[in-house]
C-alpha cells in the first residue's frame, strides 16, 4: 500500500555529514552513536574552540513549498538550529532536552519525538523563491537568533542523522541518500 506521495530527498548526503561543508569552526565525527534506524551511523557535530558559527551546510537548490528536517539528539549541548543559507531571517531553534520549540522566524517548525532521546526537527517554508544550501548548527540557548557565533571546547556537541529536504508542504518519511538525490 502507498500511504505517502512520491517525494525526493534533495540532500545528496543525508547521513554522511563528513560530506557537508564546515560553516565556521565546527567539526564532525561519524559513527558516534546509535541512530534512530538502530545502527551505529549517527554523527556528532562538535563546537570548535574558536569563536564562530558551529555549523555544517550542504548545497541543495530548491523553490516553492519546502520542508527541511533533521534528526537530532542532545549531547553536551541541547539546542540545534536549522536554517537555509539565503534568507537572512529564516531559522528555528529546537530544544533537544525537553522536546520543545525555541525561537523561530519565517517558517513553521515542528519537533517530533523519535524515541531514545532523538527528535525529528522540521522546518516548513511556504513559497520560497530560492534556496541554495541548508544549514545545521549548534546553538547555546533556545532564544538565540539566526547564525549563532560562540566558542566551544572542541569536544562537546550534539548528535545528528537523517537530513532531508523535500518540495512538499509537510514532512514525509525519511528517504536516505548517499551521493545523489533519491525519490520514494
């Protein structure tokens, strides 16, 4: 039975965050913890010890109604921020300690409990003229604005897995990718 519409994950590396670009001072360690799919393939996003963005980003060009989602789990930090790399105002903060939304602008955010401390963090954008990258960042608090700059200690971070960008008005189930877009 088909219960969902056809959809394409426009992010070419949904689990291998070592293929994403470092945006600022962060680093990643692959295969750090068990992901929501039950295997040791989730990544630790680490805040570097130099002040700057503690983020990663990947090229993903799209327009229209868009949904960007990532699974995230609290580490030593407990807030993840999702945004794109074009709109200077659009962002959302997700509290991975309490499973709640923080501050956001220009989107409709949703946080869903995925079990075992994992949350699916979702941004829904309507009528987007164009994006060319999506970004996942560590934030220090749920009230910080877009593109947080701070310095960490080079070891503390959060866990991430299963990034997805769809041309939809709502999030569909996860579509893994490894080097190319993929359609369900």
